[in-house]
C-alpha cells in the first residue's frame, strides 16, 4: 500500500497542514494528567520550530519532508545534522487515520537514504514511552538503544514532565 505514498520536500504551501498534523498528533499523545504540559510544549514548538520549518532545518544543515497520499499530507519528518557524521531524525509523525499503511517505514527508509546521500553514516533519534508504535518501529528497523532518560525540563525536543525518553542510533 505504500506505492501511493510520495515523499517530497516541504514547501511553504505545506505549512498549515503540517502545523495541524503536529498539533493533532501531540494532543492525541497527551495523557489527561499532562494535557496542560502538552499544550505548553505544542505552543513552544510552534514558535521555535514548526512555524519556521524551512529556516529552522536549513540552519541545522538539514531538511524537512512530507509524505503525501492523494494530495493530502499524511506524514512528516525532519533531519538535522549532529556532528560531522550523523543526523538526527525529528518530528516523524503519521496522521492517525493513515496509520498501519507502511508510511512510517517508508519515511524512515527515505531518511536513512538521505543521510547516505549526505555522507552521514549514522542516524540518531529519540522517542518517548508514550509512543509504543514508534518504539517498535525503530527496534524492528535495526536501531540500537543507546540511553534512556527521564525528561524533566521542557524544550522544543521534549515535553519534560518526567516522561521517559529512549535514544537510538543506527549505523548506515
């Protein structure tokens, strides 16, 4: 079913649907007791990153892409350089109504190939305990766990709130 999915570079006309997807997925992830913390995380991430994607990723020697099916954005992800030999996968989300169609696997494979094209031999990523499907995807795709942490302080990369984060790498 992934044949109909196209991955392409983010364009300014994608800004509104990407923003909406980011908000929707993060609100769905939010446990009731962390709803306010998630709203703060969403607001901070919109200001610091999501509402300025092209500039944000360009300044980090990276890029941002969208997955499109039938002229609708169903997924998104970014890559940013971390060191001379590695990139970090960021903001990989699939629309809830488009899941279980191989979109995340296709985006992950695309990200790995993009790293190879940029002569980056390692892809790093992190995800939280709230994203069980993502954890399974990364483990099944050959990503090695390198550390866990309890994220207490919020940033545009983590909610904080005492949520466990898992960090992975894959040598490409």
